[in-house]
C-alpha cells in the first residue's frame, strides 16, 4: 500500500483549512427593505457585505481556491496572481494567507485606497496598471513566477456549483421561505465576472418550478460591454475605459458571463447608482458600495413596472459591499463633481418613487 505523498498531504490540509473556515461562517442576512408606501410589492437585499472579507466576492474566492486545488493548479509553494478591481483580490488574499501562499493582485490605478490597504492587510501585494493592461500584466506575472493566474473572469462560472451546495441562489430561496411572496418575481444582480448571474440563472433553470416564476435581471453600469453583448451577441465588442462602479462592469466580454440564462438587462447610469446609495443610506442607516446602487436602482425600476401593472410579488437584489471603502469617491461631492456626474435628477426620481411608485 502506497503512503500519501507530501503533495497529497498538503492538498488534504489545504482543503480542510478552507472547509473549516466555511464551517465557522453563518449565512448572510436577507434584509427586507422598508417601503411602507407599497404594500403589494416587497424588496429584499441579500447582505453580502457581512462576509469575513466584506463582500460578495468572498464566495467567489473560496470557490476559485477550491477549483484550483482540486484541479491540481495550486500547490504548496504556488504564487497566486489575480486581475481585479479590488474586492475579489481582498478575498483571495484572505484565502492565500490561510494557506501560506504568496498573493499578487493586479488592479486598476483607480482602485479605492481602502481596498489596497485591505489586500495588503491580508499579506497581498498590489501592482497598479491601466485598466487595458489588467489581464496581460496578471498573466505575465504568473508566467514569470511560475505561479497560477486565478483568472476570475474565466473561471467564476465554472468554479461555483450552480445546482446547490450552499450557493447564493439556494440561500436566497431558503431565506424567502416564510415571506408573503416567497418565490420572487425578479432577482436582480450586477455583473463583474458574470459568475453570480450564471449561478443564479442556471439554478433557476435546474429547478423548473422556480424557473417558471422567477426572472433574472442583470444591471450594467456605464463603460461596460455586457448590455451591448446581451443585445447584439458580438463577443468582440470592447472599450478602453474602466468602470467607475468598482467590482462590476467590464471593458470586454468575459467568458463567465452567460447571456442565455438572463431574462432581462437594464443599463444604469453611474450617476443613478451613486444617487441610489446615498438615498439608500437614509433607509438602511448605513453606507453601501456603488454596485449596490446599481442593483437597487434596477430593482426599483422593476418594482415601478410591477406597481404600474398592478402586480403583487417580491424582488430580491443584494448589497455587494460596504460603503466605507468609498468615502473618497462615491460619498465625496468633490470626486463626483470631478467625474462630471449630476446626481440631482436621479435623487429627485428616487424621492418621487417613494411618493408615487413611478420611476
């Protein structure tokens, strides 16, 4: 009988460490948003900011590490490299530290300073580049260091078990079980890699009773190609600008974005996203990141349509991360002015929505 090799022993220990960390975690909360003016339609937000690393990307990072380990891509001395707007890199730095691995994040120069600090807190290293150089630099570093390029944009949809196994879709429906409208009419998410929409969309299809009742909407910010790709199916489309809404929106079509599992897409102006998180602070009593504003603005648009059509039901979206990371950008009036964004029309629209239900 052959004894386990050192590689196998290390792999077994690494998997045990990650699974033990998951076992210590509780599920994230599903918040019912207080909209007393509308009795027939309810809004819920899955609060992903409560993960140990503060964002939805914690789920993705765990899945990517498990995928890399179980596929023989990550070993005891592997250097992990990732291209990221920051949130995924924070979470990956966390897991790399758990396993004692070197971690390097290639991030846009515009990445929030608080995210850089968090990556470095977990022992990660940061290379700041222009958004157009993000992918090539990450691959270059991985090749030079004989490391593993995690490549969230390619592997996000492959790494997550969309049939269940405690994924975010399964969690949402379990937490909705005692609500008045327990099967939501819409689930609204934004796309960074496209992994979350792929997971939820395929979970809905895998469960026919849900697929017939729940539709999936994806919201897309300025300077992102996902909406145009969904409409035209031109995978070569690209632009040379980075998204102002960190964590979502891409300048190229990412392999993890699966348009055929999406029922509807909504373009959300960046000014609307930022106006929405400031408006939402007055309702929740807390600050949220910009991508949460994109999500909620899209959700409110759908709620307004439901009200107009005299429909009853529920809409579920999510809080992607906390707003404290963005005090020097989305919550800074000077930064907003420098970006030439006018929040006033959208602030007025949101205030009007609370009175009339119209958007």
